[in-house]
C-alpha cells in the first residue's frame, strides 16, 4: 500500500464505475485526490483521457484506464484477490457480472433513443431488467452458498468481490433503486443480501459516511 503515491481518481459527480475503486482506496487508507466533473463539463475534457472514458486512475504520474482493469490492479496491490488463481477467477467473474447488469440498467435509466423512452417500451425494458438481475443474483447466491456462506463472499477474509457486493447489491439495489430491485433481490439472494447489509453497516460504514459516497447517485 505504501507504494501508492500521489493518487488521483477522476470521474463524474456520481458513484457509478468509480464506486468500488473509491471504496478500495478509502478502506485501505490511501490518501487520494477525488476529481469529479459535472456531466456538462465533460465534452471539453474528454480528449485528455485515453479512450475518451472515465473513470481514470493516476498513481505517481502514471495513468491507468479502464475501470475493471485498474480496480483489479488496486485490489492486487492491497492483497484482495484471493489466495490463489482459483480464487482470483471467482472474484474476477463477479466483476464481469457488472457488465451484464449495466447493459440492462442503462437501457432503462439512460435510454439512448426516443423509442426506448416510450412508456410501453420503458415498461417492457424495466421488466426485462429486473428479470435479468434476478437471474444474475440467483447465480451469485448459488456460488456464495457453495463457498459456505461465510463472513465474506469467499470465506473468512474480505476480497474485492465483497466490495462489488456492497456497491451493487447494498448501495444500488437496496438504496438508489430499491423500489425496483430490493424485494426481488432479497428473495432471490437472501445470503448475499445479508452480506451486503453487514458490509454497509460495518466494514464500509466509514466510506458510506464520507464525502466520497454520493448519496442519491448511481
């Protein structure tokens, strides 16, 4: 951890794809500059960033792009990717579920065309979104059960997977979008739901109470 110097994380004034990296840095007590843009400011800054996307991580003058890649980079720095390659696979596959979830969530909350904004289409897409999330969390619940349903996702030690559970299940499904997801997710994944609740109430409590967590935001 002491090798991380002059850390800067840049994203919008939202939680989103910066949620887990911010959690990791805060949890591991790494001082960092949290740079946020308003959405209307982004066009004038976009060309500065590799691939034209955020979030972006900078460590001692070196820039890291692609949030999943640098989230894993941070987790490895902090020893949070499991004890062997098998556990690393289990953790990485949890992160990849986010892509499946985001693809359906964005279609509902951030429709890219006028057709998707039509009430009947929005209703259909919302139902499909909730159904997709139910399938995904059921699969993760089955994995968690097979691992023993212990204190953390993979056992007795916290890993990167737990930060994802806290961010997506605890903060997105149970707070920001609770009216849409909470009942379904708690029924489909009761074990993971309890894990998410405990992570938010205990391990990540100080993060939730900090200015890094943007209340009311995705």
